[in-house]
C-alpha cells in the first residue's frame, strides 16, 4: 500500500469508525487507483477520490409502524445519496436486520462506480432499513413500506433519486412503496424501478442481475477460447440473482449444482434442471420457504449452516465456475483456496462484494478469471436504467429488445474493464480495470463541474 493510500485509509477509518464494510470497499478502490492518480495529478490536486468518499447527503429517519397484533414498532430508515456527477442517484433499498450506516455507505460507494460502468447517465446511492420482512404478513409489510415512503418521498424524484429493490425488497415491496409515493405526490412517474409490468415496469428486470453476471462470465471465458458447455457451476443464494443465474447457465449449456439460503445449502450432483428451478421459484417467490425443501423433494444433499466452521462448505465442491450471489463477504481466504483446489478457474460475483480482500488477492495471484461485483453484477442497475428510459418515453420494449440491450451493455462493460486493465499495466486484472474505468468517467465529470 503506497503512502497516499495509507494516509487516505487512516483518515477514512478515523472519520468512519466501526464501518468495516465501507473501509474494505474504499481500500480495494484506492489501491486500484494508484497508477491513475500517479498519471493524472490533477485528480489528486482536486481531491476527487476524497470527495467521492463523502456522501453528498445522508438521510436517517425513524419508521414507526403497527404490527398485526396492534403493537407499535419502530425501525430506522436510511438513504445515502453518494454522488450525482453523471446523473440522478440510483441504487437499491435493502430491508434486513443487519442494515446500518456502514453497509449502506459501502453499497452506495460501490454503486457510483458500477453505474458509471453501465454507460448510462446514473449517479450512485443506496438505502434501506433494519426491518426484516421475513415472517411478516403482507399487511405488516405494506404498513412498514407506507411509513418508510412517508419520509423518503420528500427526498427522491425521477430526476433526483430513483431507488430500486435489493435484499428484502422485491416486487411486493416496490408495489407498496410506489403506491404510497403516488398517493403522497399525486403523480405517476418512474420514481422506482423494479415495478410491475402493468404499471411501468420493464421486462427482464427481475432476471437482469443474474443474466448479466452470466453474460459477463461468458465474455471472460471467450478470452480463453471457451464456452459454458458442460461447465459445472456453484451458485450461492436462492433469490432473484441466484435464480436467474441458474436459468441463464442452463441456456448456455452449463450444469449448476448448488443453491443456498441463510439456513444452509443444497448440492444436487445431477444438476439443477429447469423443472427443479421452477420449484425453487415457486418455493422462494410465492411460498417464501426454505431451500431445505428442495433437498427433501429431489433427494439432493443438504448441508445446514455451521457457525463454528471458518469456511463455507459450498465453496469446497469440485466445479469449474463459481457465482457467489448471496451477500457480502461470503467467500473468505480459506474459501478462495478451496475453490482453486477444487478446480474452479472462473469466479463471477453476482452479489455485492461477496469476496473479502484476502480472497480477491488469492484469485488475482492465481490468475483465474475473476469478475468483480461492480462490473459483473451491473446488469441489474443497467436494466433499471433501461426501465427509466422506457418510463421517460412512455413506452414498453419487448423482452427481446431489453435482453439484447442488456447483453450489449455487459459485453461493453467487460471490454472496457479488460482494455483499461491493460492500459494501466495490469492485464487480466478486471478488479483494477473496473475500478479505474468507473472512476475516470465520474472524476472527469466532477472536474468539469467545479468544486461542488
């Protein structure tokens, strides 16, 4: 770590104590940017990175609501409006008991670079609440969403800040949030993305992050003259990202063999087929059940979570590819070593920052094909941007049109990352390529717009 990065990180940790996820995200980006800042002293002079690190605005508010028993509950809501140099703030809302300022700042910071990579005019933001929708009735979720939006609506708008879904915020929650916004504002605008198809949503939006990650991985394989045919793939998670990663892997001839949730993971050596995936979609999206039911139904192996282990056994299975699609820091250094030992030579991140810094270093040292989250999972926000475009035009594009545009964007993101890594002396290092390419567009916009 050079002197500039050391001083920057000391300052970040002093000003943002007890926010390890934010520190991790900043350090990864700062280390990548050293060659850029050496070559472009104007960025250092203007303190561009230091300004990107500070959110333009942080909103924190109470969210009171009433449960089905008539008891009053109080949660904490957030919105981090990180950077709007290239467009309105754009990023998801996460409802999960682990949500706090540090996680949302890390996600908003990552979102700035991810949105820049999409080629679309979108700034970066993130928000959410420490509310857990799991185990709540539809009415309880509705009351919470309405209370949450009753404060958030003052701070967002189609040209200011356009939230979307994330963990714990799916189509149901987006619907309740949109309905409350419409009631409070008395206007129908594209204020949220991930909407229902019959009220302004886009085809392919639920599939976009998973499809996009596989399209990005496909481009990585092409650099070695390979395809997905007969590749065995490990996939973690069982939400939107994991589900549609599996679907697209099947389309391209791969054999996905795992899925997981907070209770454990399933390993289906015979492969997850389309019929089995249909069961998972109904299990998770309709019944909101646990992945263990898959093992019971299809006689697959089920491994419950063991908190005493210092590694995750889902990453200790023989395979060619891995798609971490659950949550941040799900792959540590031991997991990374296990993946490589088990023959995995492609890791493509569907979740946000699923690999620790030590794990990422192992992937880079072994020169495997490694697609970092801010590039590999940008398909979701890219399709949100396409949804915003359709809303602005009062048009709906066909499934084929949106999928074609998504594929084209992911090919361009890979090309940009690959060529940028080469240009700055680290060929094949897509972590550096993604961080540098995402930074340059935002940094140049900030220079053009003056000290704001």
